[in-house]
C-alpha cells in the first residue's frame, strides 16, 4: 500500500513538473486578457494579441476559431479563441481549436458571460 502511494506521488510530481502552470500564461498575456474581457470582439482580440497562427471555420455556429501559441519562460501552450457570426468571443481556452470543437466547447454561439 505504501509503495502504491509513493508511486502515485512520484508520478504526480513528475507530471506537474512537466506541465507549465496555467497561471503563468495569464498574467498580462494579451491573448488571454483580451479574450476574457466582457463583450470581447474579434477586433479587440486581434488588436491586443495580433494575428493568430491559424484559423478554422466553425460551420455549426457560423463563426471562426483562432489558434495561438503562448510562450513563457521556455514553455509553450496552445490557446484558442472562438467567435460567433457577430464577431463576439464565445469561448477560449488552453487547447487548440480542433480539440475544443471535438470536446463540444464550440457548440454555442452565445458570447462568454462574465466570470465572477
């Protein structure tokens, strides 16, 4: 039993060392900060964050999704921002557009609600 606990702790510690903290990307990152603002638009995200690495059409909501690659302290993380037909942010997160679509995160065309 003790060996199983030690093994679980060792695996957990090694995985956490490999995965960068999400918070280190949030502090002042223009992509993250602009995409999570209330009433965020495609223009405001592009103005703050610049052009994405690539984009994909979201036929289900008649919108578009932008892929960015965030870099900080030698680490990198994918980050997507999805927009509805009116150009409002409907979702954003630390995965690529393709994975967000497959996970069902891009099924709604409702703009992001304030997160309090």
